[in-house]
C-alpha cells in the first residue's frame, strides 16, 4: 500500500488491532536505526507471523528518515511509521511546525493527535486537535486521537463527561464515514508513565463511552486503544477485552526486542 493510503481496517467485529509505540522525545537517528532493526528482526522471526498493518512506531520528527530507511526492504506492512503531532495547514509561516503533508512525504501512515502531554505543556485544545484530525483525514493519514481524564477529573467523577467532550469535539466536523475511520486512544493522564495502569474493566468501560459519542455505525467501526503504563506483562489483559482494539505504548516501546514481545503478546491475546 502506498504511503498515504489509509491503514487497513475492516468494520465491526473485524476491527484491525493496532499496537502503537510513542517514542516521545527519545532517540537519535542512530538509536532509531538500531531499535527499528531489532524490532523488525524480532517480529519477522515470530511464528505464526505477525499479521500486516498491526504494529506502528512513532519516532520524533528527526527520527523519521532513519526509521524509514531501516524499514526499507522489509514488508511495508510489518511495521508502519507514524508521527506524534502535526499542523493542520499544508505549509505556511508556522515556525517550528510540521505539516501532515510533510509527514506523508516522510513515509508516515498515521499521526498521534491531542496527546495529553501536548494538551498539558503545549496548549493543545479540543479545537486545535479537531482541526488536526480533519486535516489528517483529508490527507489520508490515520489520526490516533488521544483522550482521557486527569486524576482530579477522575476523583471528581468527571471521567465520562471529559471523554464525551473530547470525543465530541474531535468528531464534530466529520461525517460518519470519517468518524468511523478514526483510532481513539483512551489514555487516562494519571496512568501515563506512572506504572499505574487503569484496570482492564475501566479501560473497557471508557472505550464504550467513547463509542457512544459516535453514531451507531461509526462507533462500531472506530478503533479504541488503551494507553498508560502498558507493558509486556499487562498487554494481554487489555487486548483480550472485546471493546479494546490495541494499545498505545510509551516507555515500553523504546526497546526494540521488548516492544516486539509486547506486540506479539497483545496480538495473540486479541486473536483468542
Ligand atoms: P507510557 O506512555 O506507556 O509510558 O505510560 C503512554 C503514552 O503516553 O502514550
């Protein structure tokens, strides 16, 4: 499939699983090359084979060329390439920004949008995230839309309201077909990088709340990942939940062999 084509995903119960790695602000080009090579050789050696289009890695912008080169010559569906953010305009006077068109040009198939670290530290809002989502869809980039409550919001009983607001605004300008093509990542802020993952039951309930914000058909088709302290040891708990289609992994995606083991464990759990 050419860069820019949507990641394969069949509707309903056939939603394609996705194990996505978010490298955040880690790894030089040389480290990227080494990690991708290790990841690819571990995945390629797995039997039964890891199905196409189910593992995604999102390095920092500067790592994309090295990652693309390390993936050249491999099955282009074995490890997909994504980015961690984008601007909604194609080009322009936006110092420091990178556009979705540039990400496509760099070989990306997907882009993380609205991560809580961008919301907390870089003024990302529901409105800016929505503009990015619409622009990504228009380009054929798969948006992975991050939503989730803070600890204070959870303790105040606001989890469902926060998810409803974040999802509702992300899809407000989209038709049902586009909304159904989205990937959401339920990432409770208190679970990110803390070692305190949500329970599988809570993550599953959050996935139901997310889908309930979409019209029937798009809710059935949209994929929902869980993110927040996912490790090889707990990935199966999440991916065996029927409502959860995969995971978005930060810290545990930085080690190539470890991330391959995590992906294999998660995808096996999903198949059972
Ligand atoms: P973590 O990060 O796996 O290190 O908790 C997840 C994320 O921020 O996407």
